[in-house]
C-alpha cells in the first residue's frame, strides 16, 4: 500500500511539477499532440475565438435593429450578418462547445482511461474543425454568404450569387470533425472503461455525451450529403431540388432537418451532462434518479430522430405528416422535463452552496425551462402557424441555446477550470459575471417573445415602427450580455497566471477526474484505476478522505 | 503479478498494469500506450470502423432517399433513362466488384494466418480489380458525355422524345423526357460518390500493399487489413444496391 | 490506493511494490480486468477460405438472378424482387465477408441501428409524400 | 421634464408610451382561437416555471450548507419519476390535440370562400382577383366573408403572413398552397413575407385592407382592369391552341373540360384523382403524368410557355366551364390570329 497521500491544501499547494501542460514544450508539441487534454485546450481556444466572432455578428444585428429603418447597413449586409452569425454559432461554436472541449478533456478521465480510443483521429477532428472554420472565414473575406443558416432551396441553389459553395464546403468539413469526435466518444465509452466501471457507474456527463455522440454519427452524414447536393446543384444544375426541373425543394428540407433537428439535441445533451455534475457536486448529493436521467438522454437521442418535420409545418408537408410529427414532438419534450425535475430534487436534503458553476446551473434550469416550454408552443400545430418565422422562434432557440447550452458551457468551464489549469478564478467577479449574463439574457431575449407574437418576422433588416421599443430593449440587453461574456474571458485569462492554486479537488467532488492531480498528468493515471464506487458516491469520498487523512497523520 | 482467478482471464491476456509499474513491457509492438491490451485495441479499432460505416450508410442513405422519391414520381422517365445505360457493363462491373470483395476477404484471411505472400497476392488482385471497375466506369461515363446525357447545360432529351432507329423504346412526351435528367443526376451522384470511395479505397490499398512488404500485417497485427476489408466490403454492398436500382429498373 | 496516490502538492506519484488493489483495499482479482468481462466482447474468429468461396458463389448466383429477374415481366413485383435479392446479397456480405456473424452483440447492434436510422429517414419522409393528396388545400 | 433626463432616454420613454404594443390586433375570426391557445400555453409555461422555481429555491434555501451541512443521500423515487413523466406528458398531449384542432380550423377552408390568387416573387406580392383586379403588395378584402387565397411562387419559397389575422402559409414554387381567413374588423394590417427569400426579404411587405362589404363593392368596381381572370384565360386558351383539342365535340382529341373542376377523374392506371386548381395547373404543365382513362398522352407540355398568372387565368377559365356551351363558344369566337397574351403585363390594359 502506498503511503504518501495528502489532503491538498490550497494555501500551501504548488502546481504539480509534471503535468500535461508542461510535459512538452513548443508550438509543435501542441499542434501534433495526441493528448486528449491538449486537444481539448486547442478546441477551447478556437471555439472561444469563433464565439466572439459570432457574438460580433450578433452585435451588428442588434445594432441594426435598434431603429426600424434599415439604416446601419444594406439589406444584403444584414442578411450576411445573420447568416454568418447562425453558421458560426451553430457549427463552429455550439455543436463542438461542450463535447469537444470538456468532453474531450473529461470523458477518458471520468471512465478511467488514459486517452480517447483514437488520439490521432481526435487530433484530425480538430484540424478538420479548423479547416472548416477557415473556409467560413474565407467565405466571409470573399464577401460573405446570405442563405441563412438553413440554406433553403431553391434560394440557395439558384437565386444567390454569394459564396454558398465555400460555406457548404466549410459545413461539410466541420461536419466530419463532429462525426469523428462522436465516433471517438462512442468507442471510448464502450471499449476503454477501467475495470469496475460499469455503465451504471458512469457519471451522467459521460452518458449525455455518449447520447449526443450517437446523434452526431447518425445525423451529420445526412447533412453532409444534403449540402453536397446543394453544391452540385449550383455547380452543374443536377435538378434534384429544382422545381423547374421536376425536383422537390422540400426534399432538401427533409434531409436538412433530419440532421438539424437532432443537431439541437447534439447541442443541448452535453450541456445536460454538465448540469448533472454541477448540481450534484454543489449539493453534495447523488443525482436524484440516476437511471431516469441516464435513460432520458438515450430517449432523447432516439426520439430526436423522429420529429424533424416540425420545422416544416407550414411548408407544404402533408396534413398526415404534420400530425405525426407534432405528436412525436410532444413526446420528445418529456425526457427533458424528467431531467429538470430530477435536478430539482437533487437539491432536496443536500447541502447546497452557491459557487459560480452552481449559479450558471440555476440560470440554465430556469432559462431552459422557458425555452423548452416555448418549444412546445411551436410543436403545437395551430400555434406554430402564427409563431413560425417570427421573433418568437428566435427567442425560443436563444433561450435553449444561449440561456440553456451556453450557460451550461460556462458552468462547465468554471467547474472544471481548476482541473484543466490547476488555478482558481476570482470567485466574486465570476459570480458577478454570472448574474450579469442572466440579467442581460432576459433583457435581450424576453422582449423577442412579445415582439414575435406581435408578428415581427425574423431575418428582417427593417421593421414597422411599432416594434421599436421592444427591439431597443433587446439591443440594450445584448450590450449587457456582451459585457457578461467578456468578463470571463478576462478573469479566466488572468487566473492562468495569478489565480490561486486549486489543488486536486477544490469542490470535494466525487468524479474520478477530481481524484487525480490538477492539471492532470499526460497519461491521466499512473496505473489504471479500479472502480468500485458508484458515480456521485459521497460516502465513498468521505471514507477515502478520512483514510487519506489517517495516512498523513 | 497476481494470479488470475477469473475465468475470462484464461482466454484473454491479463491486464498489463502491473508490468507498467515494474517497468516490464511485453506488449506487441503495435499496441498503443493508452490501451491495456492488444485485444482491447483490436476491438476498439474494429468498432470504430463500424461506426464509420454507420455514417457511410446515412451518407448514401440521403441519396437513396432521393432516388426512391423520384423513382416513384417519375417512373417512366426512370425506366427509359435506365435502359440507356449499359446493362452488360454494369453486370461485368458487379462481377468485378464482388470478386474484389472476395480477394479482399482472402487478404484478411491471409493476414490472420500470417501468410505474407498470399496476402500480397490478394491485395494486388483487389487493386487490379478496383482499377478494372473504375476503368469500366470511366468508359460508361464517357458514353454518357457523348450522348449528352450528363445533367447540366448540355443535357439533351432528344434520345427519349425520338428514340434512335432500332431502339425498342417508345418515344416519351417532352414533359416526361425532361425528368430523365433527374435520373441521370442521381445516377452520377450515386455512382460518383461510390467511385470516390473506390478511389480512396485503392489509394489505401496501395499503402497497405507497400507496408505489407515488411511483413507488418503478417505477424499478428491484422487490424488495418481487417478494417480496410470492412470498408471495401461496404463499398461493395453499396454497389450491390446501385446495380439493380440504376441499371435494371425495367429491362423487358 | 495506487490509482489516486498523490503527494503534498497534489502530484500523482507511484510508489514501488504496488499490488493491484482498489481504493478501499479490495483486491483487484475480485474485479474484472479491463474489458474482459465485457459482454460485448467476442473472441476473434477466423473465417475459412472455403466459406469465403461459397459466399462468393452465392453472390454470383444472386447477381445473375437479379439480371435474370429484371427481364422477366413481373409487373409491380420487379422492384421488390430486385431489392430482396440485393438485400440477401448484402446480408451475406455483412455476415460473412464482414464477419458480423462472428462478432459481438455490439457490432450487430451497430449494423442494425444504421439500417434502422436509414429506414426512419426513408419511411418518415416518404410518409409525407404518399399522404400529400390528403386534404386538398 | 425632458430637461432632467437625457434626451435619448426621453425620446425612448415617449415612444414607449405612444407606440408600445404587447398584444396584436385581433382582426379575424380565427384570432381569438389562436390567442386562447397562446394564453393557455403561457399558463402552462408559468405553471412549469413556478413549479420548478419553487422546488429549486425551496430546496436550495432549506438545505443550504449553513443550515444543512451534511447531505442525506437519496437514490430516487419511482413514484416521483412516474408523476413527472405522466403529468407533463398529459399536458403536452392536450396541447397537441388542441393545436391539431386549431390547425385544421385555420387551414381547412369553408366551401363558400371567395377565391383570390396570390403570386409571390422576389420581392413582391401580386394579388389577382377573379373579377380582374390586380394589386401589388396589397390585398383588399371584405370583412365578414371567408376569403381563400390560392398562392404560388415564381421563384423561391415565400410566406404570406398576416399577423392580425393569425394566419400564415408558405408560398411554394411549383405548387399551389392555400390559406383562408374571415376578417372581422375593417382596417389596414401588415402583410409580411416571413420566409427568408433573399436580399429584399424585409421589403416584401404590404398592406391588407379589410373593408366593409359596401366599401369593398365600391373598390372592386373602381379598380377592375376590365377583363376577369376567366376572360383572360379564355383568350390564352384559344391563343395557345388548347381549343384545337379541347373543343367539347365528339371528335375532339382531348377530353371535354366542362364540369371538370372538382370532379373525380379516373386515370389510365385506374387510380382516381380530384381536379383541384393545383391539379389543373399540373396537367397543363405535365400532361403525361395525368392521363385520364381512355386517352393517349398526346397533349404537349406548356412548361415555360405560360406564366404563373397565365396559368391562374387558365385555371379560372376551366373552372367556369360548367357546361359544354362556353367551350364551343371559344371554338367559334376565337381567331387564331389573335395576339397571344401569355404574360400578365400584356393582358393588363
Ligand atoms: C439547443 C437547441 C434546441 C433545443 C434543446 C430545442 C428544444 C425543443 N424545440 Fe426547438 N429549435 C431550435 C433549437 C432547440 N430546440 C432552433 C435552433 C430552432 C430554429 C431553427 C431555425 O429555423 O433557424 C428551433 C425551432 C423549433 C421548432 C420549429 C419552429 C418553426 O420553425 O416553426 C419547433 C417546433 O416544434 C421546436 C420545438 C422544440 C421542442 C418541443 C423542444 C423540446 O425538446 C423542449 C423540451 C423541454 C421542455 C419541455 C422544458 C422542460 C420541461 C419542464 C420543466 C416541464 C414543465 C412542467 C410542466 C408543463 C408541468 N423548436
Ligand atoms: C449558439 C448559438 C447562438 C448564440 C450563442 C447566439 C447569440 C446571440 N444571438 Fe443569435 N442566432 C443563432 C444562434 C445563436 N445566437 C442562430 C442559429 C440564428 C439564426 C440565424 C438565421 O436566421 O439563419 C440567430 C439569429 C439571431 C437573431 C435574429 C436575426 C434575424 O432573424 O434577423 C438575433 C437578433 O437579435 C440574434 C441575436 C443574438 C444575440 C444578441 C446573441 C448574444 O447572446 C451574443 C452575445 C455575445 C456577444 C455580444 C459577444 C461578446 C462581445 C464582443 C465580441 C464585443 C463586441 C460587442 C458588440 C459589438 C455589442 N441572433
Ligand atoms: Cu419573400 Cu421573404
Ligand atoms: Cu427541432
């Protein structure tokens, strides 16, 4: 038995001498790394860049909408703004956000593996992502693209002379990056678990990323082929989506949404995983109804494939189909509700504290509940007729994606920051930032529900004057929101150098990742761990801590 | 090293973790450091390959979906267009491809039984058959270019509205004949994507062939050959569907 | 304790003379080695050339059969027959050339889920198209 | 007052007070039904939010670490899981039923609805009234009468949205789609194109003018172009030579078109199809795909030869063919030397 054990003492601790960050030096050691943790960091830096790029576009959108007249920029420019905003935010930020950064970093550690199953493919994913990103930037530099992120045919195929093919290539490539990430996760979860790590001992973060990975692998290729056909249509006019040649433009919609509806769950599921970890940790209590939460992720992954045509309710799909898809939409909303209630009950009889990640998690639950329930509005056929293509939808998806997923992402970044960097961030500033984002968010997007019901169409560069007041509120909110997002960038950057040393387990959490040093070793574990505790086994943690204390003494 | 008590350890190499700490490394040369056993690595790799094929199913699936829709909508046009592509060439290509699948299967077997010579012969045969397939395909494509049956500006429906003398085909009304373009779009898209897979496959095959020279795959390290075999067979399966769907819609 | 051992600075260290035990001191041998008791695991099976050859024969017969049936006027049945033969051939390739018959449940499930998702795509999209005539507005 | 607060803020506040709206006008018979569902859905949302919020805050407060330093571990509870599966499921299914009911109520047109055609193109809305009134980016309708719009796009997807009526429908290239409403309040309302359709999407807007039946009557009289759609259709019918085959005589090569609209037709493959407007349009463009039993597919396609407006005229004309009479009239009166007005620009005086 080993004897040298410590209770990491934050005040005296120093950073571990050997860790994945300082194991090797130089730029090449990063660019050629196979270490999942380093790749995660590469992703973190790149998606942060793209988030702020997308945020810049959002800022321009909101500035234009400050006044009813289209006075800040030309209609064309505005259309390019929201297209680039949507494409960057979805494909280059939100889809890879949690899985490619936190998932990459944590999944192997959480299941006690030394790395993902295919480190080289993992690195390839990052390169594909960067190439995809470069193509997006290229289309931007060349003059932009104005299809909207949904590429509706025949508009995108025949009526625009912007850089559709460049962007299509970008999405194709970024799509394969996401496929490979998903593939890696699935194999890793199936094949790399440490001894004793059974399926039902896995942290819920792993479960939800696993579910998202299934959707990535099965859904993304359909987007790839749909987008390829769009490019071919433009290049040679193959006619499959061209009504003039007998093609059906709705076929594109079917193929596109067959991916893009599951994609919204690809985006949210990993966030669910983060929330499970955070809520459990800060109430020092196992997640209520572990199996229900785990299975609801899988249920979402399965049923998520059955509801895509709810994006096409008024587009001319048959009356029979709208009924079926609407009904299934209602069913797929239930597993999310199950999760929300299980998280709420996790707090019960816990010992709750309110660190920054927990604040974000609270924000997530509230905002996602609103966002999700307004999704039910849209899934309801008759209601959707009035709401579709208005700002109500814009509000709905920002509530789930920004209020939900982005909050979850920030919760996760704050939660695992000490693990990833070995440093703490200044807690009071970070709490302030969490509160600012929450307030800014409500101010930005709540008015959009109202203005949407009034009838303001989305993707409008100018609008009737009576909508202005609500738009001014929204723009004001976006400014607050922008500050809320810039703050973490600043203090997290600051903490890299000046933050307090975090120690191994600053939150006293149960996950395997918290039992190893921070930042971890390149090989994560010196010897393969043998898992006997369940996920969120606080009793086991208490026993372990007690025993270690004994050793020290 | 602890004495194994579990039955499963009798059939599988024990976990090498103890060797790690004592500094003894007796893994096969190809085992990556983050795997515990070579067996684990092999299973991970083949499962990974299967997942990749899953994405391929869905990738081609989108095309098949489009095909099914338009075949039902424009059946007559599809029949007429399908009858202009050469059944014999399609049949020969099917046979070529199935044979290459067979030689590939033999390559996997040779690697498993560590027969380097036969491995190389099988791989070479697969390469040759792959090239044969692409060669015939090129011939078919150039026919289509000559006949102006390639979708786009040069597309010409005259062969369908006024079939050449000697053809068994009935002339099609113009509005039907125009829909043949959709058939050819799908024909080129599907066989084109398939051909791209073949080209990638042949490139990888050549690398494998070259590397097999050093005996890399005939000393227990079957996994690259095996995984590539999965890929190659998958491409074969796609063709097994493409052949009847594109060439044999209604030949009588 | 080996796996979580760390020193005062929180650095992971290994000490010599480790016996594989769990954090609570339980012996490793009571717990399975990595992946070994994995129900998804199946031993590597080598398919014999004879088998390959016979599958090859089956595929050839199938190919000739598709062509043959294509020239027999079966009316509406032509397409289902062609698809059925193609499916049979594909199943043979999957089971034997691709070793699925000898693979783990996991691989079987993977293959099945691929086709299942494809069928969702096809059936749910086509259900829209075939029911378009319902309600003429 | 404005001296004390910043002028910008002041302007904002006055604007707030003068033009602030939280609720759209209810100007059609359907609007109250949509609003009812909307209110119910918000009630559901508030209920859910309050429930979740109450749980969250109660627990967080009651079990905060200062008060409750040691957590008590709980597995879960099947009963609770079942509760919060079944109750939301029940609510959502109820919403589904209500929404589906509303959907059919909004889209299923009454039989007596007045017909107006809409053609959308980048970036304008053209309205064609059967009486020959043509409008751009505007639509005049009477109140108190169901109005059905039959819509088609010349290029990309558009969407015809009248928020005050709570109706909206995608306008699809190559296919008719329809929507109907019954305006209740005279007034002028927004018309938006809500499907993104390229550069001037946000400029593809217009006015819906709902008028009392009397005013509407006056409007139709003053703004008619003089030729009704059916009359235009008749001219196109003869100038395209349709009447050379469809002349209603026994020797005609094409079927008799009188009484065709709305009839059930037996096709050559034995299926039956109903001759709706969309069906008529499609037969003119793709005749070989709609061959009635007993005929050979010899009718040429008119793809590319008639504009969407021209097709609308033809359809309107065929709809008026109630008996053989007009059909033969065309044959008699039309001279093949008549100019062939195929585009509406030419048709309009
Ligand atoms: C992360 C992304 C995300 C997520 C998770 C969701 C979740 C959901 N979405 Fe959303 N959606 C988008 C992103 C997302 N969506 C985007 C980007 C678009 C627009 C695309 C575009 O056109 O550009 C869109 C559009 C969209 C539409 C199309 C609208 C239209 O175009 O007309 C529809 C329609 O059904 C819909 C429905 C839903 C539903 C039912 C859910 C459900 O999964 C929600 C389930 C969650 C809950 C229901 C909340 C939790 C429940 C409770 C706490 C229970 C409360 C208690 C009681 C009621 C008792 N969404
Ligand atoms: C992950 C997804 C994601 C995220 C995070 C966001 C974030 C934001 N989005 Fe957006 N959004 C989409 C996904 C997302 N969006 C999608 C998919 C569409 C549909 C596109 C389409 O129709 O095709 C859309 C569309 C969309 C619209 C509708 C445009 C239209 O239809 O005309 C609007 C309008 O308000 C908007 C606003 C915002 C705002 C204010 C934020 C804020 O949360 C962003 C806040 C962040 C910052 C502000 C950046 C930080 C600060 C700086 C970099 C300093 C510079 C700041 C300024 C200049 C103010 N978004
Ligand atoms: Cu037309 Cu938007
Ligand atoms: Cu959706």
